[in-house]
C-alpha cells in the first residue's frame, strides 16, 4: 500500500524524523483555516500518489489566507498525471539551503536492504543515476545485523553532504531505517531531505510503500486506507483477491501466474492488439477463481474479447476446463472468449472445452493462435 505524503510524514514523525508542522484539508475553507493555525508562509501541497507534483503546479507557496485560498481552489480537483487531487496538505514553509535525496528499499539480488543517499536531491533520482552514477552513495545493510551508526556515518560521508550536518543526517537516516524495518515498509524515500538555512535536517517530502504482507501485525494501518480513487476495475479485483492491473486496450486477459499473464499481454501486442488488463489468477484456476476473474473482465466496458491463457501444472487440464465451463455457467459473459489451454493433461482439458465450443467460445492450441483469434474478435466487435 502506498501512502500519501502527509501520511508518510505522520509516520516519520512517530519515529522522530523532523517534518514541518502541517494539516490536511479537503476544502478551500479548511485550507485557509489550517494555514492560520500552521503559520504563514505555508506550502499548499496536492496529495496524490504520483511524483512531480511540483512541476505539475500542485505545490504552491502562500504568504497569507487569500493566497492560500487561491492556491487551494486551483489545486483541488486538479488532474496530476491521471490522479485527481481530493486532499491538500498545508504545511509551514521551510527556507531551504540544500536539497538531498535519501531512501531505503530492498535489493532483492543482494538479499540485503539498500540505502541510497545523494547530495543532488529534489529532482528524480533516476535522472541523477543516469547522469552521474557516483552522485549516489549506497549502503547495503544485512537485515540481521541492521544499520550500525558507524556504517551509517560512512554512508553519509560518501554522499558528500554539507559536513556541518553529518551528525544530524546520521540521526535522521538511522530513524528512517527504523521506519523502514520496524514499520514494515517496502520503500521509504525522502526527496528532498533538506538542510534549512538555519542548519536543520528535515524531511520535506515523504514517499512510503507499506508491505501488504505485514498487514496482520499493523491494525493501525487502517487509518491509511481510502481516499485515492482506485480504478473501479482494480478495486473490484482487489476485493476478490485477484492480481489485476487495468490497461487501456480491449482484449481482456486472464492467465495463471504473473509471468504468463505478462507474456499474454506481450503476445496480444505482438499480434497487433491491446490488452485491457493484466490479470493473474494464481496457480489454482478453480471454478470460483475463474468465475471471479471473468466477472471483473466482464464488467469492464472496454473489453471486446477475452483471452484465457492457462498452463496446467499441479492443477490438471481437465480441472481447469471444468472450472472454465462452470464459471461460464455462473457469469453471463458479454464478449467472445478464446482459450489456450496447455500443460498437464491439456488434451483432456481441450476435449472438455470442445463440447462447449461455439462462435462465442473457441479453443486454440498455441498462444499465438489464441492471441490472433482474440485480437481479431476484439477488432470485429468495435
Ligand atoms: P514532488 O514534486 O511531488 O516531489 O513534491 P515535493 O514535496 O518534493 O516538492 C517539490 C519541490 O517544491 C521541492 O523540491 C522544493 O523545491 C519545493 N518545496 C516544497 N516545499 C517547500 C518549502 O517549504 N519551501 C520551499 N522553499 N520550497 C518548497
Ligand atoms: Mn519530492
């Protein structure tokens, strides 16, 4: 789960990381009142889960109530790269001397945590990495040992920050490591981590991704739910426990396994079509899961054909085929379906499907044939 900036900052504050005083506001009046309490000058900040808000005009400085109202009016409802602003964060403005970058995430290949720190903050770290690899100081942390103060100091010294703030930066970064590990995060990022003109180290932005697998031990995460409007298709899929990502094509895709689901999207592209979604139903492919998947796809008005791509493994071909047939009985499907069934007992599975075939339901033995058939049907349906 991704947090909004203000939620990330509230989490940071609990671990002692310095953040500016601020308040959320959903309406212009509330923004002005919040600004009075926070103290001018304030920064009016769009709360959307997408970067580059500053560049998009979603972050504005206000010196008084009238300016706050003006900016709040402009920013509320603004569309920032597909995210509509429903909430603002009003915080006391900081005087910035330096903008740095700091983050922790998991380096899966190293099987260790990775901290990244750069004196070139404020801009996207990918750009920094591209132009100057050495501008980023990295530290690998063995999760068993944790981040020692000495290792943290060496990391900070490697980043060539203002030497006057070394001690404070070490403090903040040790706390950030605590947020990341004790807080069960997949990612914590501060960009920019600033030094104020009076020499304080301070988080000016917050990007936090919580590890959903740790949900069971964090009842307090309930407060972070909601607000951001999910794609309605993604919301429905999430409620059904499906791995779904909405895309903008018209071929609905159902596959078992994330790799196969991605390959299915690829091959739809390859033969000239566009997938409406990525959907991984997992290994089981039971009738109920298949019915759930078909329901989600069926509720997407842009879907013109459905491509079911299943590779039988532990779940045998005939079980998959029976699952599909049962699911078709449960859901009234609007679009033609093309099925590619392979793997364990594929022959038996195809034999079962055969007796249900029609111009609305066809089975193809290979991925590419099935993709072509699905794309063709999507095209002829428009
Ligand atoms: P992002 O664009 O979504 O990453 O939003 P940020 O919160 O990182 O803000 C973008 C930029 O706005 C920062 O890099 C700062 O340059 C500027 N900014 C944000 N807050 C303040 C503030 O309190 N004072 C000043 N002077 N600039 C700020
Ligand atoms: Mn930022």
